[in-house]
C-alpha cells in the first residue's frame, strides 16, 4: 500500500469531507489530511482550528494524520512520500476546477497520481459555504457536519458574523 494526501480548506469540515476521508483511509497505508490555504476564500476558522476539528472526528482512524501547509499540496506529497492525491468531486462546477488542478499537479510531478472520490449521494450537495449560510440564518446544520464538533462550528461561524 502507499501514502495519499487529501487536501482542502475544510472551513468547516462537513460530513461529505469526512465520508471521503474515511473511504480513502481504507485504501492507503497512510492518509494525510492536509488543511490548505485557498487564496480565493476568506476562512472563518484558523488553520490550527481546522486541524484540531478534523483530528477530533478522525481520532478513531489510526492511519489518518492531520496537518496543515502553506505550500503546494504536490510538494507536501513529495516530502511525505505520497504517490496519490485524493480529490472529492460533487458536481460539474467542481469538475472544471479539479481538471485544471490535476494538470497543474501533473506538470509539477508526473509520479503523483490524482484519484477522484465522489461523496455518497446524501452529501453530494453539501458544501462549507452552504453550512456558513445556514448558520447565518439560524438553520439546523446537524445533518451536514460531524456531531462531535457541531457546537464549535456554530460558535465559530456566529463569531465571524459579528
């Protein structure tokens, strides 16, 4: 078996993200879950907060290691001897972004492959952006995020609205 990296902003982590993490962890010796900085997004949670939330919800999976980076994901993969990048794909809009990212990563390192995992049908439409909007309008998000960190997510999003 080999090592893989599942990277994202995870701001906040959703059950869709967790679904992909747990399924990917079954396929690889080590799965690095990597919190990244996306220059196009304004994060609510610090990278450290996101790492801690993901660690809480993946604590029962011994081969998942959670960390953060300010560097390119492909460079992290190289440094950690990962041969595969895991990406989640929900819809056609995601497809365009993922295709471009795939080509950039392949140009940087031909030895690192990208594998696409689809979320289960009940998480296909769930996004971190939707979670933030639902909390802004005091809607219930309990069916979209891990229960262990539900209060932290709500408090963090509400804090950002002030």
